């Protein structure tokens, strides 16, 4: 990042993290911005949306999420989560079966 880009970001109210030092070769004050970009990785694939959550697949994992409000009570939470898990597992089995057939 050159000085003009850095100054533009600072004047626009942005923060720039990096290191400020005097270059040994040139003797000039130098700023080197940190590379804060996250690595690009594929997003999880939604297998099926559920009433209170979802079932997703990543490269290495099958992910199940269910969220139920506490106010409904323990029995209702159990029923909702169990219902979601049964539907999710059914969808997962059907998806794997279709992958084998085609």
C-alpha cells in the first residue's frame, strides 16, 4: 500500500493496521499494512432447511443446527429437536442414496 492509498483510507475514517518503521536501505519512514484478508474457502452446502435450524455439509463435516426458545419448556424443546433431527437424517440418507445411484 503506497502513501496515497493509506492517506485516502485514513481521511475516509478507516483504520489501517500495520507496522511503521524507518527503512534501513532508504532511511525513509515506511508503513507496511498487514494483510488481513481471510483465506477463501468454499461455503457450506445446505442439505435441508429445518423448522428450527438446518443441516449443512462442508468438505469434511456434516453440520446440524437446531435452536428452540427456552420458554416453550423442556418437553417441547425435546420434541422439536428430535423432529428436526429425524427430518435431517432422512434427508441425508436420501441424498447419499441418490449420490450412489447417479
